[in-house]
C-alpha cells in the first residue's frame, strides 16, 4: 500500500510539472508579437478590407488611401497609433534593410515625384496596401514595378 501511494504521488508530480512546462512553452510560441500572430492579424485585416476601393484621404471601409489603410490596420490589429500621412510614417520606428523585412514592417515606395506610397509587409515578399487601381490588395515586392519604386522600410513593432 505504501509503494502504491508513493507511486501515485510521483505520477501526480510528473503530471503537474508537465502541465506547467506545456503552459510555459505554449505561451512563448503564441506571444502577441510573434511573426505567426502578426501574420494572422494582418491576414485577418486583409480579408476584412480586401477590395475596399481607393479613396484619397479615406480612412474607413467606405474607401482608403494607402496611409489611411495602414493606420487603420495598425490600430485594429496591433492597438498601435500611427501618424496619418505616409511621409510622417516614414519617420516612425526603425529603418530596416529590405532583406531583413519581417511581418508588420512598413514598406515605402515613390510611385511619382509627387507622391509616396506605404504598405504592410506580411512575409514571403508580399505586402498589403490600398492600391489606386485595385483598392485594398496584396502585391509582390518582386514585381518589377514595385522593385523600381521601393525606397525604404520601417519597423514599428518590437519583436
């Protein structure tokens, strides 16, 4: 009887330790700023606004301009307030080399001498943005148009 009691205590102890380790490990994997959770939140925002038309000065689902879209997504997905304009966003956060992009980084372009454009990198050379021709859409950084117009990237979210 004493042997069984000792054995049961040992098993219970191992179950408790295993449970504690599982909780600790899973909370590290699912921390809010992990790349996977950023991608999930960005994809969720993209699905919500996909196809919403471009509207100069727009900040709502009735129509977005590029910085209005980025500002809205950051506010809803990350509870982070960004400046309203693309030029002001370009001065926020930390400058990042294009080869070091991570999900959530802002990517900036110069489509013309008059305008700047901003999108949010989601991984695999893809970014989401409010396009003047397609509305809210995904585009590839490997596309020759965007390659020629790319100017910089900024990291707003801490890892």
